[in-house]
C-alpha cells in the first residue's frame, strides 16, 4: 500500500500559494531557487514521511538556535544559562538590538542577539574551532547524520554580518561573554550555515518533541528537562514578533529560518518541517506558514486542544468469596497519569477496612507516569494499613518497584 500520509503531505504542498520574497540581505540566499517546496514529518518511533523537493539542501539559519540553546543548557544547566539569556518574548524583530534594561540580558535565545550570546556559552574556554566543532557535532546528533557547513553561505553572510557584529559588541559590552565578538559572530554564522534537508529538520524537531532522544538513532542527545525548556522557549519566542499570532493560530512550538524553513515539534507526537524560500514581512516562509496552518487545523495538532478526557481507568471491580470475606479485584486500563490515578484512588476510598484481600490487575495498563505510580502505591499502602492483604497482577511489568512503603511488596498473582 502507498502511504496516505505521504499523499496527504503532497496534497498540502500542492494547495499552498506562494508570495513574498526570498531573503536577500545574505547575498547567497538570494540565489536560492524560490520554487523549491518540501515538507517532512517524523513520528515518535522515527518513521520519516517526506514530500516535494526532499533532496533540496539549504542552510539551517535560525532553525539552529533551539538546538544550540539545547547544547548550552546541557553544558551549563538551565539556571546558569538563564543568568545570561532570558526567556521572555521580545515582540521585536529577529535582529533587534535590545537588552533587557534591568539586567542587560538578551530577552531570549531565539532572536539574533540572544542566539549570539548563547553560542558564546558553548565551550566558553575553547577555541573558535573547538566551539564550531561542538556545535556541528551537537546539531548532527539531533539530525542523526553528520552535518557540514555550506561554505558559500558562510562566506556570503560573514561579509555582510555588520548587524550581528554590532549585536555581539553590545552583548560583550554588557559582560554577556568574554570572548572576541568577531570570533563569536564567525562561529554563530557557521552554526547558521550548516546544511540540512527537510528530513534532517523533522528528525531534529522530533528529538526535542521526544524528550531529547533521537527517534532514529535512539541515542539521548539532551536531557528531557532541556528538551522541555527548549520547546517552551520555542512556544513563546520561536516565531519572533509573530509568536503570539502563531501560538493562538497554529499552536505548535516552532522556529523559522531566513533560508525558508520552518520546524515544529509537538511533544510526544511529531516533528515537522517545511522548506520554501519566499518569506513574508516578518521573515517566515510564506508557504511554510500555510502548511503548518493546515497541519494544525486538519491533523488536530494545536498544542492546547484539550485531549479526549481520560477513559475510565478502572475497567471493572469484581468481588469473589474468600475465607477472609469478599475479595475486591480492581482491573485498571490505559495510560495512568494524575487524572486517571485519581479515579483509582476514588474507588480505593470506597473499600471498607477489613482483612479481605484487595487485588489489582494491571494487565491492560499501558504505562504509569511517576505521579500515577506514587498515587496508586500510596493508595495500596493505605489499604494495607486498613488490614487488607494486597495482591498484584502485572504481567508486563508496567508498575516498577511496587514497594508499599516499608520495603514490603504485594503478593504477585502472576509470579
Ligand atoms: N543567520 C541569520 C542571521 O543571523 C539567521 C536569521 C534567521 O534565520 O532568521 O541574520
């Protein structure tokens, strides 16, 4: 069977209308073929669907910023990075020369001034080459293949990087970093000139959306905490001065780049990317934005759409006669998190004290998150305190270490 998902991507691309202009402030980007159009989608298990000019390579530009930010966070921890670069939407354009008046930090790592300060945080004691290599290999780990710098794009951008140089001097003057501003802008510009295609970008976005594990290589690239921090900042600041409009309208944590790409990552679900070089007035790919709008609308991908309410976590409660009275057996189902574990506790509350056994059947439970695990174990501990022997059937081992508080374990029904 031919994948309907690839056909859908094709259809979405065909339905877009082009407009705007190719970026020209970086002379090499003005050479891009404006008709190029491609999209890719990477799933949580690392399957990549792609359509259009999927072989087209282009420089990553600002779409490198979330990943460089992730590398800085991984190296120094969130608090230290926060001392240097904030997480507030600036409402300004991507190259605005602004530092927070109260603490002299760039507002966020997604605008150029913040991205330059962030780049300087990567291997701060290293040489420019060492830092470049760390960035290149770090972004390669997100992509799952070795990325290389498009030298022509680098050469072209660095020749005209006066604005970014002025931003670097501004950060340097506010003690944002200690290195030579020229070196930092060179390194930042090389970071932006890394060459990618839509598949790379979809995998990179999914790595963030998968809590920091590359779904294709299955290697951990950054911690789950770092991935969450990066997606949060993308949510608020990824689309520059159109971030509010984007979040309400599309609702996918995203980042655009001046080469014409847009990436988005929906936690636990998909990594998305689109490439089409003509940009709107804010600097976003015109067709890229349209594709994301359709994804959001037609595939139910707005982050804040309420998910279906949890199914009944307690599938059945049965009573069987035992010599100690009527045993209560609770069969649970589905993924257990706070809201479903609360349903379980509510049923436990109805069990009167006594010495009849309480059995828990987890054979239809798919997962416990840490909160649900704690809640259910606490419920079992209290039932035992009320006198009940606790029996557990967990054939798939979804409830790790079912310790009832004092090191004692429930009696296994599946052992
Ligand atoms: N390298 C570009 C710059 O610093 C990135 C801007 C963008 O992609 O939005 O101007």
